[in-house]
């Protein structure tokens, strides 16, 4: 398959759609992002790397970071994590408080904000320096030591984290948050503010395409069963209240972030990262979703 030709054709055909959607503005530092940027990167388990457009420009990965923290925690404590967070689609916006009351402080899944806060809380219990541990993990996945937290974005997030604070304190009242809430919010905002580009992101998801093994060094990070289960939750819950529609259109497990990035993968084959900052009403990259739908159509391959 000539992946370079495929993504170049998609990028060319979608030029008229650049800038569509609305850049996230509830975090002021993200509101400054140029909506006309658009990049695509594909990485294969055979070692191929293909890119087009703004694939080398760094951006805030936001909720894509939830995949990395969850993989780290699952790799350490296994099925114990499911005692604290569910694995069902929420059907609600990513920062909703609604379900926590009648579900006794157990978030529906690890990819809505409440669930991600629980996972980050467990990460803090596992590592004395959770921010550094997370950065080291991501660097090892993409083979790039130049991965850092954008401190300006992190500060902006912390200054507008009232709803996440509310989620954390509410879950703490049920005993589902173990650590200090202020420290938790600082770590959570920092992980969301990690800055990466499409090339780094596509390579960083190859361990999932490789059934839990980092192809760069052969290290098994998740069991085959854990990798399968993480992929299943990404398919059903990775795009907030648009997860079903994304599965219907693209047919891939993946994760989005309000920074405009989306990463998805085909098991045993490849991973693909797309960045276009304009979001649809669900908080997912408008052009990113369309790109991934077109990609699986053009290569006649998905998980289905």
C-alpha cells in the first residue's frame, strides 16, 4: 500500500475544509491556535513513516494523554483498575458531572475527564514523580527525547480547572480519589499540556498496533489481553459522545483531544495521527474525523 500517496491525496482534496470547526476556547492558551493547520502522519510496524502537511508542528495533545496514563496504570495494577472506573460509553460530554451522583463516584470510562482523573490519581500513587514518569514513557514509545510539557498551556489549564476540581472533590467524597486534589489537578493539567507532533503521536501508538509491545525496543508494556481491552475501550469511548459515530465512520480504535489531534490504529499494521484544530460540537477535530473516515475507505482496511 502506498500510504504516502493516499495521505497526500486526502490532504489535497481536503484543503477547502481547512479552518472548519471551532478552536477550543475554554482554555485561553488553546484559543490562540491557528485553525488553518492540518497534518497527517502514518507509522507502520514495518518501520515506515509517511507524512504530509503540518505533521512536524507540535501541539497540545490534551485528552490523547489519557491513553498513555491508562496504559501505564493498567500495566502495573491490571484488572484492579476496573474497580475504580467503568468501561461503558458515557453518552454525555467529556466534563459532565451528571452520572457521578447516581453511580456513586465511579466514572463510566477512563476517557471522560472524571475517569481520567481517577487514572491520574492512581498514577500518582505508583510514581513519586508522575509527570516525569509519564514523559519518560511517551519518549520511549516514540523514540524522541524532545517531548515536554508546555508550561504556558498547563498554567492556562490550571487557571480554568474549576469543573475538573469539582469532579475530583465529588469523587473524593466517595473515596475514589486517594491523593490531594490540588496536586492531582496540577498533574492532570500538565499531562494534557504535553506537546507533540503527528509524527511522534503516530509512532507512540504503535505499541497498541503491536498488541502491547513497544516495537522500538521489544519491551512488553501490556499483555495481549490488556492491549485488546484498551483498544476496545478506545473504540467505544475514545471520542466522548461521538464515539459510536466515529466507530461507524472510521472503524478504528482511537483517541481525540481538544487540541485538534486524533490518533488511531489498525492492529498488526499501523497507526495514524491527524491534527486539525477546528473542533465539531462534540469536541473532536472536524477535519480529523473526516480524514480518518476517508483513510480507511481509501486503503480498504479497518478493524472490521
